[in-house]
C-alpha cells in the first residue's frame, strides 16, 4: 500500500514537471510572438508595398493582386505547418513515461492488494478460530 502511494506521488511529480515544462515553453513562445509581431508586421507591410509596386508596373493590377494574395497564402500555410509540427521536448516525453509507469505500477500493486486481502482475512479468521477452540 505504501509502495502504491509512493508510485502515485511519483506520477503526480512527473505530471507536474511535464506541465511546468509545457507552461514554460508556451510562455516563451507567446513572449517571442508578442515581441516579434510588430517588427514582422512592419517588414511584411514594406515587402507587400514593394511587391505590389513592382507587379503592378509589369502586370495588370488584377494579376498583381492575385499573385500577391497567392504568395501571402503560401507563406501563411508554411508558417501554420511549422507551428503544427512543434513537438514535445525530451524532458516532457520522459516525464510522461515516468507518470504512466508509476500509475501502472500503482494500479498493479492495488490490484494485488485487493486480490490478496480476502485470502489474508480468511487465513486470519481461521487462525483465530483455531486459537479460540484450543
């Protein structure tokens, strides 16, 4: 029973570590986005202006608009794909494994205790009866 409690504690600690790492990574990402966003917006505004100016001088304005929109769409798709492919760090993966292992072991210990307890109770009752008769 104490082993099961200790395993449950390990599982909670591992999950806490994993969640703290996840929160830290998320906070760093948000902070970087907040700092980078104004610079990126200004840069993209100048690039858009330069691209539009060049395209509209060489093509009809309708085609210039379609080409500019297509380039913007491709860049946005690439950035969203990169964000979607972000993976857990090795620490988070290991903490998750530790938590899962600890919970499995705790469950196994509790199952064994629940299975053995009736037999121990029966054995103790038999020993008491023999002692009371003798």
